[in-house]
C-alpha cells in the first residue's frame, strides 16, 4: 500500500497503488487524492481536509494555503487515521 502525506495536515494517507491493493479495495480504499486546481497547481489532500475546503467555489491554491494555516500538522503513522480503529 502506497502512502503520501497530505499537503494540509501532513498526515500520512494511504493511497491505492498496484494490483495487490485490489484485494483490500473494499476495506482499504484510497483515503485521499490529488486535487488539480483550475490554476494548474496540484495538491495531495486527505478526504478530511478536502471536506474543509470551501464548497461554494472552485478551490484555489490560496484556499489550500489558508486551510493549511488553520490546520495543526499532526504527527502520526497513519494507523489511527480512521475513528473506528
Ligand atoms: Zn489532510
């Protein structure tokens, strides 16, 4: 399972990658994705942070930077990412 760190909260986020992950797909699907902004910049965000982006307009790099400023970076290994763990 590959992982990437969220550009906002810096959590390590699991992403699906490779055929081996198909086995786990139902339970361990991707927890974040790369957000491509209208200005061409790209950020990798976990779903938590993505939900916190403004939804009344297309998110911009400024929105991501702003969200990042309001978010405390967390240090964890990703194993406690979901509440039900
Ligand atoms: Zn995040």
